[in-house]
C-alpha cells in the first residue's frame, strides 16, 4: 500500500507483530509493539508459536502494511523465507517484512537478499525501530 493510501486511512500504519516457530520468549516483541503503539502505529500482535501461514493470513486479513517478525530460535533464515514465499504466492508483496531477534550479523545480508526490508539485531533501541518505521512506512511518529 502506498504512503498516500495509508494517509487516507487516518494516517495510521498497521503492523502485524509475530513470533513464528517454537520460540516461547516474546518480551522483546511486546516491548517493540508497545513502542510502536506509543508512536501512533496500529499493532496487531499474533502471540507465540505462529506458523508462517497464520502470520501471512493475519496480515492479509488485517490489511497490514507490514509484518514484524521476532525470532530468537535460530530458525530466522527458514521462517523469514517462508513468510516471504507465502506473501509472493498470495500476491501480497506490498506488505513490508522486517524483523529482529537473535540474528547473527553474518545472516543479515542473506535476509535482505530474500526481501526482508530491515533486520534489527540485539541491542537495537526502540527509538531506532520506530524511526525506521516512520521513514519506511510513512507514519508520523509522535514526539
């Protein structure tokens, strides 16, 4: 969805925040979701143990502008790739995919080559993530 189309929807960007796979730790995802909400973004948090199929279905159903994935299990290459494949199959590549978690720096370029827009590694601040969303998804972030 274009920035103009998003602006027509009361200026709010919708992001599906998801925890794919078997990882049971979601504190980081919840912290990022809260920071984005505080900045005026509409966040739909899917909860733990979501399959890529569930995540993509939710993003399409919710008319999301983006999917934020949090992966701590080490399965990031497989899970991100599957989400992008499903978006491609559903003709929904206009949904931006970004994410973070315990992702080795050596894997970041591979994820970006798959089509992941941005990867936030351990230590990334919520301010950096919010600023990236503002710059790349066209949302006005509250001061």
